[in-house]
C-alpha cells in the first residue's frame, strides 16, 4: 500500500527516538532520582499527611472542574456548531484564550476578580461566599484553563454529526430528552471522554494559575504541584521526584482507563453500524 509519507523504517526510527528523548528519558531520570531514596523514606513521603491531602485535593478539584466543563463545554460546542449569530467568530476565538494566556497572568486576574475586594468577590462576600484563597478558587482556575480541551474535542465531532439522525428521531416520536440521551450523546461519547480526559490531565498538572488564587494553606488549599515546588525550593530534588512520580503514576492509570473506555465505546458503535 502506497502512502504519502514513505520510508516506514526510517520514519519509525525517528518517531521512537523522539518519543524516547521527549518522554521516556525524562521519565526514566525521574524514576532514577526517586529511587535514590530508600523504601522507608519513599513511603514516609507519599504517606505524609500533607502530601496525601494535597493529592486528594488536586484530584477532587480536577474532577469537579472536569464535570463542570463537560456541561458547559458541551453547551458551548452546541451553540457554536448549530447556530449562526453575531459575534460567533469572536466567541470561537475566545475559547482558545486560555491556551495563549500565561497561566500566571490568568491566576492574577482570577484572584483579582474573586478576592473579597474584587469585582465578583466583593459581591459574593456580601452573601457570605468566598471564592479566592479557598479550594473553590482552585476549581475556578482549573475550569478556566481546561475548558478549551472539552470544547475543541466535542466541536469537530458535532460538526460531522448529520442532523438527519435528530430528524429521524423526531419523526419516530422521540422527545428532545430522548433524542439527546439516545442519539446525540452516544454519538459524541468518544469525543466527550477524550475531552474530559485531556481536561482532567491538564487540571492535575496546573500550577501557575492556581497558586495566586488558592491561598496555599497546608491541608486546606495546597495542591500537589505546589508541594513539588516547595520541595524543590528546599533543594529536596529526590522528595519532589517521589511526589511527582506518584502523581504521574495515578494520572497515567486514570488516563489509561479513560482510553480503554473510549476504545470500548468506539468498538460498540462500530458494531452497531
């Protein structure tokens, strides 16, 4: 079979070298650095109350941000694909803004908005709600930085989805809820899972936008990336490597399970077709 890019062996060699140098080699050095500590020291680090609390908080807030973005990201993608309105191109461009905006700048802006003296924070403070310098501030920052992943994963698949399926469901007597849950969402399921997985992974590793709005109180609003940076500030490279490796291991397991679920759903859809 002829392909546009010939020379399979050469291309595979270059690909494997690039993969090794960009991913496997840094990961291997991270593992080697962590293993310079003894088993007792490694267990003491990963089981410490502060590390456990920060990891749980990171995953909890990443999960919350992913769920919120799935709802609103789906709505945004739907509006952009199915409707024409004034300012559509501007809205479409604004969705990619978190990709271009430095995360530290985003964190400062969000902290200024949601601080007790900020534009939104001052109004919320009047009703007894505080966002900045609490775990809720972490969720707001993660929602901001991970929203484009969900929208951009769903949008192209939704564009390729033939509206005739919805029309057929309507002719057969299905109401809007059934059409959404039985026709549209199953067709978009692989894209939804992919966007959720990418957004979740992005949220877990976020640092720049979070530190300015989180408050960074140990055991309360301190995320795992901040623990890693704190250890590096103290020149504890081995301890930082252990925490980083733990985060990578858990994240890889979750992403692997998400990919398996996506593959299974895609396989079932192919069988149905």
